[in-house]
């Protein structure tokens, strides 16, 4: 089986500047680049980790739907957060999207993200087909 590569753009203005794709599919592996809560070029829900997490996951879910990718095939999430004391709010939003899917999940605190008002960045990993 050949591992064909598909690059899928999102809506971030940084994708072309930095040189990355929102989603890369190779074979049956789907990898989603770190996604933050940016709306109309500005941080969304400044100061609210729960709402930023919800917005990020809704954005990813809508992108999966647009591309015909099965959201329920997400098997791993990785959350980078600037304030680990907000883990319960972030986890609550994550649980709203993944309570039935239950992917492997990691949440780690980082010193900062690309903008001081962004509190959460999330990567997800999925397969096109689950066996």
C-alpha cells in the first residue's frame, strides 16, 4: 500500500507564512496541527480557558466534517496549556467532545503560546478507518 500524502489547509493566516498544513493525511493516519482559539485573526474568549478549549475543538470538529473525516476516529489529543491550574475547565470542555470517544489524552503546561492571550493549543491524531 502506498502512503499517499494529502495536505489540507485550515483558515490560519500563519499556514503559508510558517509553511504548514492544518491537517496532513499519510496513508490512513490523520494529524492535525496545533490549533488555538483565533477568530477573525484575534484571540477568542481572552482569559477563558474553558471557552477557548471548546472553540478549538468545535473548529477541529467542523474541519473534520468539511473534509469528510470521521471525528469519532480521533484516538489521541495533546493539549498545551499556559496555566495548568485551569485543567478542570479545559478538561470539562474536552470531555464534552470526547466523553464517548475517550482518546488517549495529554495535557502539559507550557511557558507561553504564540500570543499571550492564547491559553490552550490542541493537536489531534486520528485514523481514516478503525479496524
